[in-house]
C-alpha cells in the first residue's frame, strides 16, 4: 500500500501544471482579444469616415447656385461658381476634425480632389488599331517624358519604351497601374496614388503614376484650369502646396478673364499666367495643341483618409460630374 501512495504527488503536480498552462492560455487569448477588437472597431469606423470623405468631395463637386437663381445665371457664371469652389483646394488636402459631442465620433477626415481631365488619358492619346499616337501627342510625349526622366532620375529613354509598349498592346488600358508591368516604369513602384503635400516642401517631391495618367478623361486634351499636380511637375509649373487660404483670396482676380471657350495660344498669358506664374512660351513647345479650349470637366478622383485614434483607412474613388435634367443640378 505504501508503494501505491508514491503516485499521488506526481499526479497532483501534473494537474497543477496543466491548470497553470490552461489558465495562462486563457489569459493570453483574453489579453489579445480586447485590444484586437478595439483596433478592428477603430478600423471599421475609420473606413466609414474615409467613405464619408468621398461623399464630402461629391458635395463640393456638385456645388451649384441656389435653385431660385438658376434661371438668372448663364453657363459662364455657373462655371465661374464651380471654379471658385474647387480651384483653391484642387490637389491639396482638406481636413475636417470631428468631435464626439457634435459629430458622434472623435476622428478626422482628410480629402484631396483632382481632375481626371487634367491628366494624360492613355486610351485617348493613342490609336490601338492604327498603332500610332493621335494628333500631336507623339511629340508632346517625347518632350514631357524627357522632363519626367529628369524629375525621376531615370537614364532610360522612357518615351521610346512607352511607345514600344503601346504598339505591342492589343487592347486599351483598364488602369494606369498596368504600366508597372513595364520594367522602365518600376520607378513608380510605391508612387502609385497621389499624396498631397502637408506643408511647403523645399526638397524633391515624387511624381505619382495615377496622378500623371488616367483612363477616365476620354479626351485627348488636357484641361489647363485643372492640371493635376504631377502634370504640373512635368510641365515645369509650380506644384501644389498648403496655400489654400491664399488661393481663395486670389481666385476673384484669376477669374476676371475666364471664358468657357478659349484660344490658349492667344490667351494663356492673360488668363492662366496669374494662376501658374509661367508664360506659355516657357511650357514644352507645342503644348497648346493639346490643351482643351472648352471648360467642361466631368471626371474627378478623390483620395480620402479616415482616421480614428491612430488607425487610418484610405479610399480612392472616381467621381463623374453629371447634370440632372429634372432639377438642373449637378451630381
């Protein structure tokens, strides 16, 4: 009987050890679960704020005169009203701080609006059936890509590689990011989506692939009032900075000579030199041939960040500006 009693102590010790392991595992899972669920909740709320930012941008793009004044204002006046609203903050961050007592949540929405009509449309500048550039775009691409090479620090002839790539394609682009399959365009890796500056930057800033090219403009022209920031870079125009307040004060002077149909070879220095601070002669030679003479922008993109605590969620949306014929408003 004394021999059998020797098993009790080892068995008890094993049970105690198993209990310790079990309790430790439960505690470990519980200690991870709470912060994980808190983070997931913040992610969901931040995602909702990011999507709300897209709605905020749509509201700005839909700005129209009050309903009772619609009949009194010409299309020219409506275009001026739209530019007054959108031009100061174009390609720049807009921040909206949210407080729980007023908005139901402590967070932040940050948005940036850019015009697709101010970018180079890959499908519009090239005829994939004839395997050639449309209009004067071959010459313009060579000039712009020479500047792009300098800005990006690339030694390879990007224009030559780009043209060869287009001629070998059998179909149109679905998205500018398809250019990343080309070795020479790997320089854009990590620089796909546009990020506006947070302050005036003296150092070199990136050029972003989706801010330089688009597949949504559907025209082989650039809208000079709404150049994207990366297009400004290759044109040698001063890029976006955190100068929204100053631009709002200057907008009235800029729009004094605005017309909905403009000959840029004759009117650039009068109309857009005050905006961009550069004469037409300083732009790439022949660029006026690919500038849209009419002001009728329809496609815009929105970069939207939603932030809750330290958690940030991002959204990228393409928005089409259309006229609702029933109420005469723009959506």
